[in-house]
């Protein structure tokens, strides 16, 4: 089975913040983790991307990010 792209989103309504993570494969078959965050309603968010060794390594990072977001008061949000 071929792994598929993954997307997760969180919001912190008390601080009006959002955080999104995308794990996607590029045209060369390499996996990239993209993190996007900022204020809800603001046009000044930030983005950071980094390569990961494999899909499995990327999923481990996504899971760690999910734990960190939860500890910081974020809730899971639906993805589009």
C-alpha cells in the first residue's frame, strides 16, 4: 500500500491561534513536513518546511506535534 499525504489542524480559540501540519510527497518521491501557524483572522502567519527520511518518520513527527499542541491548549480542527 502506498502511503498518502496527511493533513492535521488545530486551533486555540482562547488565544485566537491556529496550527496546521501537512505531510506530503514531492515529485522526486521525498517526504516533506510543512508546518503553518498564526493568528486566526490575521494575514501574517508563518510557514516552515523540512524534509523527513520516510513517511513513517513524518507520521511520528506529526504525532509529536499533536501531543505538543494539545498540551498547549489547542483542539483538533476539521481539515478542508
